[in-house]
């Protein structure tokens, strides 16, 4: 499971569910990337905002592909749950 700066039990049920959806999609695009990711609260953008830090992929092209797709996933999650997840290295 991914390492998290916030203990999962401290997240609301809605945040845990949204995070699970986000990480499931990330794992499809970046196998193994979720094993070393960190979830960091991002209070500057309000409650329910998190940075998802992952190890840098092997190529810049792969990073562009992953980050573009995860931006789409994150936008859908934001609309559905009001939880913001932003992928970063």
C-alpha cells in the first residue's frame, strides 16, 4: 500500500473512497508507482486537497502521458466528490 503523510484513518470516508479511485487509475498507468507514493495534505487549496507524490518515471514522455491522464481522472473526482488530487514528482 502507498505511504501517506496523512494516516488513512484521519481521512473522511469520502476522501478515502476518492483516493482509492485515484490510486487505482494511477496503478494502471504507472504500475508500482503507488507503492512508493506519498499523499500529502495541501491545505492552501482547502480541505480535501492533496498532493500525490510519486517517483519520477523513466522518461519525460512517460511522465507527460501519466500526468495528463491523471489530470483528467483528478478533474472527474473533483466534480464527483469535491476532493482534489494533484500528481507531482
